[in-house]
C-alpha cells in the first residue's frame, strides 16, 4: 500500500476516533459475560445476533484483495459522516456514558435512540430524537422551512444551519463534510487504479468526483454500466429515511460487495418482463403511463462491509438503485440481492418466528428460495408504478414529503408479490405459490419487529393491518397463532396495490396521511405476540463482526 493510502488511513483513525461503530466493541462484548443478567441494556443488546460478515475470497487476485481493503477504508468515512447526520458531535455523549452495555448500544444505533423501538431514547438526560435528525437546526419549525426562500433547501445534498443573523442558510454536503468526502474520494481513485474493468474504473472516478461536488447523476449512470466487475461498492448520500421531518435529505452509507456469479446468472431472464408487468398493474391506465427503464440488472452479492445509514439498526438485505427518478426512467436500475445477509436472517430469525406465530399446518411452505425471490422482486418493483404525479404536483417524493418513503416501501412490497404471482403463472418461478405467500407473511412478522417508526415499519404495518382487516391474516385466539387465508390473498393484494398507486399518482398527501395514521400502527393483539418472541429470546436483527481482519485480508 503506497504512502498516500497510509496517510489516509492515519487520518481515518484520527477522524473517526470514538465514534467508529462498524465492529462490535470487544470491551463491551467482554463486559457482557461478567455483568449481571438483569442488566436491562443487556436485554436490549439481545435484540441482535452477531454474525461474521465473510465471503469466499479464494478466487480474487492480489490486486483485487488490495482493492477490497481500500474500498473498506473509503466506506469508513461514510460512517463518520452518518454519525454527524444522525446525531452530531458525540464527544460529550460518550464521555457521559459509564456503562459498557449502553456504549455498545449507542454504537449499534448511531446515537442514543433505539431504532428498533420507535427511536426511544435510552441514555439518561437524552430527549426525543429530532425528526430532522441533524440535517436542520433543532429549533426550526416546518413552517419556517416552508417560508424561507432558499432555492436549494429541498436538495438531497444540503444541510440547513443558521447564519450569523439567525436566518436559515444552506450548506452543500461537499463543504459541510469536506474532509471525509475528499479523503473517501482519494481512496476511490486509488482503488480505480487496481480495477481491471474499465467501466468500474470509470464509475469509481466519477463517484469520487461526485463526493467532492454533490453531482451524483453522472456517476449513477456510470454505475448502471458497471456490470463486468466482481467487486463493487455503493457509496455516498443515498436514502432519505433518516430525515423524518420532510424526507428530503439523503444520508451517507456504503456497501462493499462481492458478486455471486452463480446466483446472478439465474436472475438475468426476469428483467425482460418489466414492461409487460408495468402494463398489467392493478390500477387505471393513467397511473401506469411511465415506462420503466429496460436496462435492468438483477444480481446476487455477498456483502463484506456495511457502513453508515445501512449499518444503523436493522440491516438491509437488498438494494435497488439509483434513486434518481430521471435515471430510473431513462436507463433503469440495478437490483442487488445481498445473499449472505439474507441467509443469516432467514436461518436465525425468520424460521424461529414462523415456528411460534404461524399455523403449524402452514409452516411447511416456508423456504429460502421464496424468501430470496420475494426480497428480490420487492427491489425490482421500485421501478414499477409511477415516479411523477399525474396532476402537475411534481414527483411523488416531493408531493408526499416525509410519508413518501413509507408508501414507496409499501408499494414495492405489494408489487413485488404481484410480480411473483405473474411470473409463477408464466412458469418462470417454480414451487407452490403458497410458499411465496407464506414466506411473505412470515417476513412481515420479522420486519414488524423493527418498529413502526421507520418507513419500512410503517409499510409493514399498513400491509399487515389491511390484510388482517380483509381476512387474509386470521388470528386463532385459542391456539395463539396466525393462519393465512390463501383464497383471499390475491384480491386483497391487488386492492391495496390500487390504493397506494392511486395515492402516489395523485400526490395525495392528505389521503396518504390518513392511511398511515389508521393502518401504520401496531395494535395490542399483535404487540402481545411480538412480546412472546422477545420473551423466547428470538433476535430482531443482526450485527456484524466485519472488516479486513474478519475477511482474512490482514
């Protein structure tokens, strides 16, 4: 590793300091074995099961192995930035914590709020989490934001702060996070020198430029063309879930990935069906006039490193990017299935949940291939439907504001299952359709445990409550388990799909808010069953031991 990289790595250690949280802290893990079992924070830590994030690297060249190290170091800068976005300066926070269990839980959550429990504070003296995280001044009201004349206030890539006169002002990301973004960019350029794929090399250099200038669209197009590389990285400000005030601001994150070529080859044939599936959506024609991009890639990957937003709380198991609506319509998206992490969650969480909450006669239908397919088509389904309202209200994201992410996730869940049914009818997907439906419902129970405060959580609850209200999910009070009514499944699925697609196309914020408020909540009956899972010690999600050492690269 050359002198430039060595200097950057020294800077990483200084910059991250106490806030690095990619690996589970050894001190805290050791303390867990010696502290009384009654420690309530130990119980909170029990929500997570720890797994080693590994993959087979035996087929990689020395340059490729070196590239992995460099990309992981670049990813760590996204960690540092996301701490700033989610909380801010953590110096005093960590100084105030004496309990190693609390410290470890802060690191898992990137702050003192429990992401799997409605963002409730768990550190003494800490109040509710600001809806706008650290993207906006804490004392800013929604009305003040709406009234201020700043042209770039809704940009994905600006933070808002007060100027010397107390007025709102915007600061571009590349200025506000100048040091970590420039150092990450330098590492991407260094990694590009080791790339054998010209397209991947081009993408890395374009993404480095984007980090320094907040101009991400050209690098998004370059990433869509990057298809012949075994190693990949998703890096930068991407998702807007952390901004629960408006849903405007993108958070920094990174995935370092290794393609599973065997599984990827199985998925290629599905992309050609997208235009036909768009035409068949269960909604009026005016809501499906947009044509999904045909340059769609479906691939399976092992993740070897998570950082930033995607590493906070519940862990992502599939990616559908870019999010830029213009890029999606012009060229399409890439759908990346994170196969190793899917398997961790299926084996250690979904199967144990199903054995408790589902009718014993229906448990036999659950299988990993259905879990993989449902997850994959959820991501594909983000490209279906509508991105721009049909009545001049702008994009769906702009018109539905902070609720847009929840509705979009709900849409993807339902249209993903719609795609499964259509492709199963065509003979493209094998197995009993009941396997896909049962695994889908079991996965709702898994995801609901992330809480109803996140976009995914609200989407899960809307779907669960609508399905239960319409007889698809039936609770057996005597036996204390849920039974699926397969005969009602497809009709109810189409009905809710129609509601969501119509709200999106109309940009109907009021109707969206009513849907979320009425259906996006956990009712006592379900909460009682979720509490059973906690009592039995079934984990909610996973945390990682990860990094070059875990991969055997050092």
